């Protein structure tokens, strides 16, 4: 009879990252002033977001597990908002991309 080993380490499943990014993409798709697409870069999935008619270049938004929760992050790793707050993330992106 073999011995079972249980790990007590807490880790967040990597597919949760994609679930949050898909939710962000879907929320952005409802806004006429923004456009987005999913991109793979550096082995990670990102949402590339652009302001329609805006002069700013696109921003890439990731999703990382930090501070015991999932957070949307800028491409440099700085946190934006907790991933559970998708609508606030869209508001932040709208301000970032469309405010002159």
C-alpha cells in the first residue's frame, strides 16, 4: 500500500487568470470607446486595449495572483484593481486611454 502525500501549499489555478482576462475582454467589448484583443507574449496571455479614436498607444493588461487575490495589472506588473472588479478596471482603462 502506497503512502499518500498531500500538499498544503495554496496556489491559484493558472486557468483563473484566463477566466478573469476573458471577463475583462467581454466587458471592454460592451464599450464603444474601447477595442481590445487577446495576445500571447512572454508565455503569458494579455488583453491589449486601445481607445477608439484616441491618440495614445494601446496598453496591455495582465492578471496576476498577488496579495492573496487576482489583480489586473499593467504590463510592468503594477496593480490596477482586483480582478473581481471588472467594471472598475474598464473605467480605469477608459480614463487612461481617452483622457488627453
